[in-house]
C-alpha cells in the first residue's frame, strides 16, 4: 500500500470514529459470533484506502466518500467469509423481516407461527422446514462464546460431547479442573490476582506489577509461588496413600482447604462447567 502523507495520516486519525460508527451499525445486523474487532480492522483499511483515492475536486465530502469505502470493505469481507449461497441469506432476511413485522405489530415475535409464515412468504411447510435447516447449517458459532447453563456462564465448547473420550477420563478431567478452580480461589489475594491476570486476562507482568504496586520481578515471583502452591496442593489431594503432610504454615493450610473445599460431586460439576456453586469459604493462607 502507498505510504500515506502527513495530511492523509491526519485524515485517518480524524475519521476513526466514523469507522467505529459504521462497524457498530453493521455488527448490530449480524449474529453475535462475528467479532466486532474484525469489522473495525477491515473498516480501518477501507478508511486508509479512501484517503489515498479521495479527490477533493469532485465536490464530495470526505466523510461521505470514506463512509462508502469503509462499509464496502466490511461487506466485502463478510461476503468472502460466508460460504452460504446467496439464496440462503436471502431467505434468512425474508424470515427475519417477517418475524420483525410480527414483533412490531403484535408485540411478540412468537406471534408469527409457521403456518402464518408460510402464508406470508408463499411457501409450503416443507419448504419452510428446508429453508430453516439450510439457515441452521450456514450458521457459524464460536466455541469460545459464553453460554448460560444452570446459572453458570461457560464456553460453548464445555457443552460439546466428545464420544471418543472415555467417561472415566471426562470425570477425571472435570475433577482436576474443579480442584484448580477451587485452588485459584483459595490462593492469597495478591497471588490470585497475578494468576487470574496473567493466565486468564492476558495481562503482562509489567501491568500486574503496576496494579499491585510492586516491581515486575516481584509480580513474576508471586506467579511462581502461586504455581508451586497449586502444584503442591494438587499433588497432595491426588496422593493415593497420603502420609502426614510435611508442608508447614501457609502451604499446609492451603492443602487442607483445597482437599475439603467442596463435596466431590460439586467439584466434578464445577469442572464440567455446569455449576455456579461458590467454593467453600476462603481460608486465610497468608503469612
């Protein structure tokens, strides 16, 4: 791509809000599985292209010209990423419009029954069933999408059954995850913040150090201490012939709290992601 002049760079920066506006408008018409950030990134490329191609002598305002380029770039990206035939998307829009009409006139989308849909769209029940099946096949979903199951929000992937995995392996894995979740909850506060921030929120050690008011080196040390504490606790609960616990002080209290954090059925349910039961009251394991 041609290198931008200083004026063109200023035009890009000044119109980034336009990209956000158009991306939000397009995203509102799409399923939740589409990443808004992808729309913004593509729209920004469209904005950059618009600054290069813009001719002020044509009498068109730059915002109008850029808006068309931004939206066009986003639509092109969506079309390239969509493998469904256009006829399927056309039927999907017709069904959506018909349901939207029912919702606005009668106050509830469910008022549009299958029989009425067939009458409105001029098709047989068999044709409607086939169109709905085609739409379902063309729908893309993300395994990372959060879903609500029995009051607990979990990734969609957690609800997918894999027949190739033996039942005992799934139970063992769920129990391990349950122990880990309880173990993280039982960590001292600063250790827990580092583990959650680094492994689950993608924060850097520098950022976590600033958050805790410590150096990057100390934040890294807290992470290592937390991992050792979790590993020692898991080793203890999985020891088939536990001897008297040699650990002392904080580690021993942590081991005892982890082993008794909740009944095994609840632990497996938590590991499977199907329970929102809170772990047992946190024990004070600070030094």
